[in-house]
C-alpha cells in the first residue's frame, strides 16, 4: 500500500477529504522522523512504538578489495508493534 492509497482509504472511512488526510499522514511521518532524530521514541497506544536501536561498532570486510574496515556504533530506527497488533496480524 502506498501513501496515496493509505490516504484514499482513510478518507473513504472517515469522510474527510483526501488532501486533508494526506497532509495529516505527511505531518505524522515528519513528526515521527523529527522525534527519532532528537532521540525521543514515539509511542502509539494500540498500534506500536517507533524507537531507536543501538548498533555496536563492528569490523566488516570488503571482499572485492580484500580489506577490513570498522563500522562505528550508530542508531537505527525501528518499529515495535503492540501485542494487539501482533495478534491481529497472526490471524
């Protein structure tokens, strides 16, 4: 499902016009990105959590050049669904 299809689906279910819904979806995504960039997780009760996971530094290999390089420690964004969400998806 694309962002446009999501906005169309929400608009048909709520009766709100599609451009308004699309602006809300864009706003939600921008807010989640900004919050994670600051290091703050986003908790949506009944849906899940957008969190940052820490990756430790590691040594990797470039096979084509036969060299090693160090990848520094870094954070990556992740989504953790809530129990109800997981139960619904498993059905």
